[in-house]
C-alpha cells in the first residue's frame, strides 16, 4: 500500500514537472521588438523596392504581400 502511494506521488510529481514552461529569454543575436519594424535598416534580405526607415514604403510592401494571401481575392466567381 505504501509502495503504491509512493509510486503515485512520484508519478504525480513527474507529471507536474513536465507541465512547466521553459524560460523565454532572447538569445544572443535575436531580434528585439523595441522599435517599429519599419525603422530597421534595409538589408540584402529585404523585399525589393523597400527603402529602410520609410514607413510608407514598409506599409506598401506589407499590403502587396498580404494581397497574395487573401483567399477572397484568389477565388474566381
């Protein structure tokens, strides 16, 4: 009886330990969200036509990128 109770307690403790969430800290080199995305510098990986630190250009790129993801625009009636 004591062995069963001890086994159940150990199983419960192991189950609760598995439910924990690992810490979410920024690793070295990860992007921080301390400024708006459009204020970043242009890079070789940026979309063609986007100039760095230009909010209007950033918003235009996002609008054009999202148009390809609009299911209503893709479906022909």
